[in-house]
C-alpha cells in the first residue's frame, strides 16, 4: 500500500530524471524524489583489462575533488556529470575504455574550470614534474596570453 501521493511531476533541471513532489499520508510532510531512467549497464574497461560498471557517482566524486575550493556551484558539477553520462550512453553501446572516459571527463572539465581541469589531469595523467604541468597548460596560455619563459 502506498504511504504517499504525488503532488507534482516534472523533468529535473539536468533533464535526465523526473522530479516528483510527494506528500506523506500520515504526517502530511512534503518531500522531493528523483527518478532516473535505468539504462543498460555500460562497462568501463580498465588499464589491466578488468571491467567495472560505469558509475555516475565515481565521475561526480572525481569532479568534486578537482573542483575543491573553486567557485563552482554544485548544480554546475551536476550538469557536467549529466553531460558526461549522456555522452557515454549516447556514444557507447556496451563498453568504454577508461582512457576514453578520462579524456571525456577532461574535455568537459576544460570548459567548466581551467584549474579543476589541471588538477584532474595531473592525477589522471600522473604528472611527474612541473614540465608536465607546463605542457598541459600550453594550449590554454597560447590562446589567452603569452607563455612565460
């Protein structure tokens, strides 16, 4: 038996879920639930050849770490996660290589915040020294201002 009723339904802000306002029959309190369409599971093929299910939460966690103490709203991170997830499900049928997924995340991060992009890239590409940072930053600096020598 249902213990609540739906008051209102609409697409969520990211467009990939249904937002429902509900009311509890017993206490009369209202709350919001989100229903996400369950896609067929895409596997991420790791460097060692093992496979793991694609995890939206892992993508979000990585983005949050890269964006730590940056002026980026949670809703912008959520939109970026939704865009990455949409790209994965629309471009790949059953599997995605972890390298391709990392590049996809970096493409989206580059547009969101340059500092977060470099943070993520430094971990993802395992930068060994300052030269690696400079090489990654070179495209940004050449398009906006002169590279320091």
